[in-house]
């Protein structure tokens, strides 16, 4: 999951450019854990039966010019499918 957070309008042009390049990290709310919990609950019964089936995460929260949440779901290689 990649949570892309809006860059504050109040920031200077230089700071906005640093955020776009990934040199500034969003250390504000919402925290990544809460975004992940929301995403897991939203996908329950749509993508998987229960979020207890999730065994692996790869998550990031960063700034973006176009805020969004991108979620990729895939089976774990070599894992049994419930």
C-alpha cells in the first residue's frame, strides 16, 4: 500500500520540491497504521474473506501532488490459498 498525502499549500516552492523528490516525509496525522487499518477493513469481503488472512505488508506514506491510496493485493509466492 502506498498512501500519498497532499503537500501543504503553505510550504515554500523549495520545500514542496523536496517533498515531491521524497526528501520530506509526512510525519503528521493520519499515521500509516491507521491508514492501513482503514484499507484492510475496506477490502474485507471484497478482496478477501477476513483480514486475518493477511500475512505480509509493504507500506509507505509519502507526499504527492495527486493524493491517493494505491493498494496492490497478491498471493504470497509458495503460500497455500485459503
